[in-house]
C-alpha cells in the first residue's frame, strides 16, 4: 500500500501514522525535503530547525510505540505563525528589533497545538508585526506565491498559506484582524477561517477586550480546517470572553449542507462599498451561478455596513497605538513607514472617537444580525484583487480607482471583521493565467459549524 505524500490531506496523514504505514520521523522528513526544495524560492518557513523537528518526531514515534493516549494532531509536522510566541523557538514578529528573540512561554494557540501532539519544525513568515496583507519584512524578506513566485502570497498569514499550498506543512494557524487569514488563503488557493469572535481565545493579551483580531485555522480542505479548529477552539479561564462550546464540536469532517433551500445573499462589492477587479467579481458571480444551479436561492443583496470603514480604522489605530506606541517612540526609524503611520494615527484619537467607533460597531453587529435572519449566508469577494506583484507593498489602483493607503484594498475583508461574524475563504476559481481566487462566505455569529458545512458544499461545487 502506498503511504501518504506531502499532498495528502492532514486527516490522511494522521490515519497513516495511526495505522503505522509511516512513522512521524518519516513524515517529518518528507516535509523537510519539500521545504528544502521549495522554500529557498518562496520564503514561507522561517527559523527552521530540522534537527529539533526530527527529534520531536522521534519522541512522537516513541509515544505511539508505548501505546499511550495521543492527541488529535500527534506526529503531524507543524510551523507556527511568527507573531505567535513558541517557547524556546525564535519568534521575530518580522521585526529586526526582535530578530534574536526567543520567548520562554507559549501563546495559547501554540500551547493547544503542542498539546494536540503536533511536531514543531519552525515558524511561518509574516509582515512586520503582522501589519498588512502582503508578507515581507527586513528579517527574512518576501514570501512569494507558490503558484507564481513573482506574485504576493498575501498576508499577514502569508507564510502559512504559502507553506500549505506548496506542501511544506499539512495544516497551519494564523490570525486575522483585517483579513490576515482570509486574504492569503485566497491568494494561495487554500481555505482560511476567521472564526466567530470568542471561538479561538487568545492569551496572553495586551487588551483582552480588543475584539477585532482573532486566531484561526488554515488548511487545504474544509475537512482538515475543521480538524485544526477542534484543537484551537474552546473556552479557557484566562480568556473570559471565549465561547463555551468545546473544540470537539468541530472534530468530525463537516457534512456538506444541501444547497437546495439555502438562502444566499450575493454581492461583488457590498453595494459599491469598494472597488473590485473584474476577475474577482467574475469568480464571485460564477459561485452564485453554481449555487443557484445546485438549488440554492441566490439573491443580489448586501447588508448596510455604513460606518464600518470608519469603525475599523479607528479601532485598528487605537489598538496599534496602545500596542506599539512605546516601541515606536523608542525606535522611531525602525518600523516600516505604513505601520508607523498607523500607530501615529492612534495618537490623535480622543475618547469620543473611540466611543463613536464602538457605538458604530454595536449598530453594525445588530444590522448584520437582522440581515442574516433573511439570508443564511452572504457570499462576496475575499480580496478585491488577484495576487499582485510581490515587489509592490500594496495595490495602488483597482479597476481604475486609486488606493491611497495599504488598507484601502482590504475593505472586502475588514468590513466583515467589525460585524463579529465568522467568515471563510474557499478557493473557487482562477485568473486567466491561473492565479487562485477565493470567495468569502459569511454567516451569523456563533454558527461556525454551519459555516463549515456550507463551505464544504461550496468546495464540492468548485471541484
């Protein structure tokens, strides 16, 4: 019987490990070989430590041999996002200021993955402090798209998405404020979930009431993504806002929902809220056609998200200033200009500005809740553009409309962020020259399992 390859699903690789068709050490070696083959060109995996990875795999094999109970990811190679602290492993945040930083504790998301038995092999590349949806930094350089290395892999979880698509890792985790799980998933042709706020708790946290950013899973299939979500999700006493559902709720592969009767709201631009490249709009429209052909009720409709742009930008600037203001003051010339500008934008905010942003967000959440009583899901673009040249910091225009800042082209993702709803990027088409384009599917807060079932149905339609 032929054993698994690096292209096999994570569930297939885990089944082969449990059936002793392959050892953890052999599986890790396969992935290290793929990293050696593709990573020099792509720069997805950073701080790689093959010796430590193989030692960890050997320890996993010993536990298998002992007959002891093992976790759901036991023996699977894994690389953590380089903004998530991993004890004893270099964690740079993409900044020269932390180029040699080695934390002594794990972030909660890393702690859970380790506890599930995954074998750490390294970290995945990020933009500086995860700011922006294009992955480049002065420490490691630019992560490139595995489908065309002249193009961006997206960000900020760009290293994770690229590594997944290139077969360097079977699963990946990331985080998402303005699209950092969804955008690179779309650019690299994988699946990325921004879960409901509270589904994946965070610790430590500089501000546990900051609710625009969340961790989440990435995978090559919806079924694999559900598996990783089962590890990441669930309450923790250090995160009082966490949803109470246990992670095991997501462990089984989601059954695709029957499209017949599914009420789909479809919009290529949320009623003119953002510019969109025609190739992206075409893929979203094709998804609507496919869903309608499968029996879904597809309606051109969009929620009223007026005020969402101002809300997100205010809260982002406030959060960045609180988190990085002292660092910028101490090192005014050592942060990339777009990040420094975002931090400085927070310096002039007043209490009234922040209060208004929260009032707007409260109204947005209620309007979205009402919209999703008439529609089961909203389908729209993940990213407003296909993967752009890797030597650009961000797209400067879309379909003839200029983009004035590094945030402008991310509206299709961050307008959804402030609703608090779960949103998933699922591959659905390509540009004329074969670059991946995903569609974004959104549903009501807390309905993450249902969202995975809809995503599984869309995945099947996409073939």
